[in-house]
């Protein structure tokens, strides 16, 4: 019988890179930016009423495995809820196995992409892990820890019938986190909150593992509890972590109306789809405090967008970006190079498009056979336990898609060229430097730029 659990530690394990393992999308930071581990944050909110909580984010604090171990021993937890990811699972589990050897009664529960798509396999391969929590907004873990039944797969996975159309949690205990360590890639360095209002996505993009995950909305009361908690601590900057914001018009209207009518005076950014916003909505978002929208543009090629089932025409991208700029929002575009069928010509067109749209920021990634994605299934790569992690970090690693027109090295060179071509423009650099001087973000901007340019050498 496992021991009684009173003290729970939420752990983002140490790592060789600055891993971002949350929201089922494990990769690493391209710059100095780092976000709160969303999965652990949501569980902290759900577990706080029942347990004495501790929180160690070894990535944010830059802790070594030894220092992390010392901190864990000092915290003396009865259970550890830890985050792992496809890109880092070998490192993560070697570290966790050491903890279990020292304290065999310690209850260990894993979260992250490998504990959704490969939960059974990982538990079988590592029988010393007590349980897996596939759905990071599930309320099932607290009762299971209390009843000492936190074994095997806990709760339903987010794809399961009955997983529900909504989810609820209140204000996460941000005070437990090293808030000064989290950074957005843009703007001046200041503490911010990571807010989730929805999760899942009804679209079908083959490279995205959130595709077809049932779209669920968070109860608005919890959203406003979290905003009130942050406001009480002087935090008004919010990163809305929804995979795609504003997909449900009624919910979006209720949220925006309340933000406007109650004068929340926030400053937030979010991802939107260019074909699901119009000028009226963007204008309303701006009035509610939105300052930056992020569009998943991916490629300039309509044919590649159709093939990858993004189903987003370039005309919609241009219209969405133009509308956002007209209402005075900053715009970030994300791009993926090396998708199946990519040629040098389509890649060059994408690089040109990024410049032509006059975006404020651009993020260039390489196609990745992400765990849980249709692309991974099409390539029949199988489990990361056997296939390994090569090519899984689309932010910082040379891609590894077999049988493509462009070699992995060519795709990586094109990605690097895209970074230099976009960020290396003298006029762009001058504009950013002048903006950073105004808003106080010059140092963080310069560090991000140096890290990004450094990663794009070669
Ligand atoms: S890339 Fe965006 S639109 Fe496509 S499935 Fe993922 S979250 Fe949805």
C-alpha cells in the first residue's frame, strides 16, 4: 500500500537544454524566453486545496541534477508529479529513477506528451513510475493521491468520450514559482501569468498533435479568479496559452465583454487563426487588452498548406495580418520549413513572405514528427522509446524526415537563412532597438537576438 500523501512536489526536472515540455509539445527554447510549465500550473491549482504543495522548476532556475536532488530532499515530498517530454524523456527518467531508488515509497506520477500518447508503454518500460496523468486539466489526480490509488493511467485521456466539453480550475499558486525567471520573447522583461481559457483544436494540421483533440473551454469563473490573483500581485501581463484563441464566438464575447466592462486593464497576447478573426473581433480584443497576436502561417505555399491539412489560404493570412496591424496590434508569425513536399522554391517563397508581411516577430521552425501527430503516424516512426529523439526538437535541432526532396541539412540551412533574412535587416533591427529603448526591453531583446543568431549559424 503506497504511503499517505500529504506533501506533493510539482517538478519540472533538470535538463541539458532549456526544455519546454508542457502542453504536449516538447521542444526547447530558441532564445532566453521561458514559460511557466502549464501542465504543472493547472495541476497545482487543482491540488492546492487538498495538499501541502511544493514547486521546483529546475529548468527555470537553471538547477543541476545534484542541486535539484538536494532541493527535493529538503522538500521531503510524499509524492512527485513530474513533467517529461518526448525530447527529454531519457534524461528525465534517469533522474527520477535515482529519486525512487533513494526513497522507494515516494509516489511518482508523470505528465507530458509521453504520458498521453505512450502512457501504457512508458509505465510498462519503467514499472517504478506509479502513475501517468494524460489529461493535464483532469481533476482525477487529487482524489487518487488521497485514496492511495494513484497507479497506472489516472483519469481519462483528453480524447476519450466522457472527458467532457469543459474544464475548471481556479487560480494556480503562482507564489510557489520562481516568477522572475519566466520570460516572454518580446517586450520588456516583466512578470506575467500563463492563462488557459481553452484547450484542444478542431482543425487537422498533420504536424500538430493538438489537432483533433476535442476543443474544451475553461469555466470563466476560474479564469477571472486567476486574473484577480495575478492582479492582486501587480501582474497585468498575460500570455494566453490556448492553442488557438477565439474559436468559440459566444465564449470569446463573454470573456472580452467582461474584460472591457470591468476595466481589467491587462496586456495579453494569444495565438489565433487568420481565417477565424476579422477586424471587428481583433479590434474588440485590442480594447480588452490584447497587444500582440500570433498567427500560425507555416508556409507561403497553398499546396503545402493543403497537403499538411492546415487549410489556410495565403489570402486569409494576408487579410488577417493586415487587419491586426490596422487595429494596432503587434503581429508574430510562426513558420515551418521542411514539411513533406517542401522544395527550395517553396521554402524561399516562405522566407520572402515572412519579410513581405512586415511582421513584428517571426518564429522559424523545422517540421517535426511530433508525438501524437498524423505526420508521425504517416512516417510509421513508432515509439520514442525505440525510435529515439533525433529530429524531435523542431526549435533547435536538425530535422529528420526521411525521403524528402530537401535533405535535413538543406532544411536546417534554409531555417537559418530565414532567421538571418528576417531579423538581420538593418531597418528591422533599428525599429526593434528603438522600440526596446522605449519599453525598457533592450537588454532582453539583445540577449534573445544573440541566442537566436547564434543558433542560426551554419
Ligand atoms: S497548428 Fe493550430 S490550427 Fe492546426 S491543429 Fe494545431 S492548434 Fe489547431
